[in-house]
């Protein structure tokens, strides 16, 4: 059996707004996540989160204890440039600079996401990604990151989950204008994001030698037809483009997939492509694909749409005659209703390999659960089982030709879920806080963190 390479990047992930806290500390500006109305009043907002802003050194020490080879985190745009464009906040630059140095001191490779759902609120006021001015603002922000951290970062990720941000916008805190043609609006945003990240990828290649790599990080999940009816097979191909391939075909191959363009035309939702945009996009040439994987998606052809039976990020909006998501009775579910499908990770890795022939890195994968702290311990065997079965799937995919070069599970530490508070815990490390009571935010290693330490030490042999 072909084995996982010795330089494989074992680690875990976080995102700035869900983990850092310090939402207005040391000159940070507000992002849309800081001003978001929390719909479920029982759950926490993002103001203090896991208080990483005040615990970062201790947090890196814990990562080093677990033997992390990499740490995938995101930089908060408004900590660096409080208004999204304009003045740079020196204190914000200093925070990440210290964090990066501390990681490198412990030989942990930083894998840095530039944008993870936290649009500066000042830019949201002018329309966010729907406004082309934000393209310029993002490129400017990326240049500030290159100027300040470019000497130390080998792996850059432009955008986290472009597809989720578009397809499930309201869930991840992105408002849509009232009475707009939703499809047209989100795919205009998509086009603008694509141009923005293509410009940043080109700039990265111009500035740095080939040791510095840049890629994008959509949420990719293989699509299964609900049956072997030819109509369901067609639906699975359609939804696969809407859910996955549209965003990668364009940035990797420079082509907008016709399956979705045909739907947009039919729905009177074609977005604007300005002169010169396609040339910019064709020069993107990402060096790798990062992707987040939680589950697969099962779909059927449909006459009528009934989209909202599945929980949050698993929903993909469907269209009559195009396809819609259904639940898969063959799969067990997490406490939060997400289907668990380790085999699907193998399928996804091999599909990515076949379709794009690029190195890939898994930047999120994990299980959200109501962990319990009992007598100072968290016995999260369900998390061990989840991670173990997914790592087994990675090993099978490697043996069958996947060029996967890293696994960063979600999440390194407990953090605030996208819309279900701190109670939906994903971390290897427990954060001792409740929804409304931040307590001391003490860090406690869960059973899974000791298990993962052994996995890393044995380069995935000892599961
Ligand atoms: C992904 C996001 C993460 C993360 C994860 C789990 O979509 O990139 O930010 O939170 O999903 O989702 P949730 O927090 O809703 O359980």
C-alpha cells in the first residue's frame, strides 16, 4: 500500500471570528460577524469567542504538545484594516506577526486563510462582494498581508467556502438585498470573488518563488444520486456543478461550467462579466486546492422544490427540473443532523484528483457534538471514531492516487459555531465557557487530542 508522505501536514483549523474574540481590541474594526443579529438568543455572539486573542501563546504551546505540523487559521481583515480599505492597524499586524513567529518557533507550518466569512462591515454597507469596489479592497488587503507576512508564509488560501457563502449566505451571516433575483445576485458575487482571488493568486506568483503556494478552499462534497433512475443521475450531475465544480472549474481551468450557466440563463439570472475579466481569471493558476469536507450530498430530480428539510450547510438550493438535495438513509447522523460519510471523503479526494490533477489539502473535517466536561475530562470517543474513519479514507485515497498533502481537522479548539453557539463543539481542546458565561476560558485537552497526537507521531499509521 502506498503510504502518506513524510512531509504530510497534520494539524487542525480555526477561523478568526469564531475563535479570536477581542472583537474591538487594539483598534480592530467591525466585521459583519460582529454586528450580526444572533437569531437564537440562547447562543453566544462572537465578541469574546474562545478568547484566543488573549491566549494565543498558550494555544500555540498546546498545538506543539499535540505535535501539529500545520495550523490553518484565518486573518481578520478588520484587525489589519479596520474599515476594509484605508489605514492599516499596526497592532493587528503585530498580533498575527507574533502568532506566526511563535508557530514557526515550534515548527508548525502556518496555513493562512485571507478571508473566512468576515467581511468588513464598512464594505458590507456598500454591498460587500456584490460591489466591484470590494475587489480592489480585497487585493489591497492581500498585498498588505504579503508585505507583512509574505517572508514567512508558504501556504496561502484566498477565500474560505466561496460556495457556502453564496448558497447558504444567510446562515453564515451574509444578508441579501430584499426583492433581488437571488441567483443573479449570488452569482454576481461569485464572479467578483473569482476576479478578486485570481488577481491575488497572480500577484502571489509574481512576488514569490515557487516555494510559496496559493489556493482556494471551497466546501466540497461528492454528490450521490438518490437512485439509479436516469433522471436522478442527471440531477446529481447538475447539483455537483452548482454545489462544487462551478467554483473550481473557473479558478483552476478558467472556464464557467455550462451546466450552471444554462440554468442561470433560463432563470434570467446571468451575471455581468466585464471586458478583461476572463483574461484575469485565466491567469489565476492556483497551486493547490484546499477543501472542507463534512459530508456528502444526495440528490434527486424533482418537479416541486422542498429544500429546507436538511440542516444548515447541507442544504443546497434546488430547482424544478434541475435537482434537489434529499437525506441519505444509509448514513448515520451527528447530534446536529449532519450525515457522517467517511467513504465519501475517499470518493471526493479521488474525484478532485481526476478532475483537476492538483495537490489537495483538507482544511476542515470534524464532528460537532455536545461535549461534556466530567471530573475534569472530556471522553469524546465519537470524535476519535469520526476522525479515525476519515483518516482511513484518506489513506485509501492516497493509495489510489490522490495527491493529498495535509489534513487539518475542524477544529483545533472549541469555538463558536457558525450559527449554533459554543454548545456545538468541534475542538480537540475544550474551552471552558458556556454560551453566556465566558468563565475563565480555560483550555483542557480532550481524549481525542491525545489520540490525535499519536496519529501524528506515527504519520497516520497508528489509528
Ligand atoms: C464550515 C465553516 C466553518 C465551520 C464549519 C462547521 O462551513 O467554514 O467556519 O464553522 O463549517 O459549521 P458549523 O459551525 O455550522 O457547525
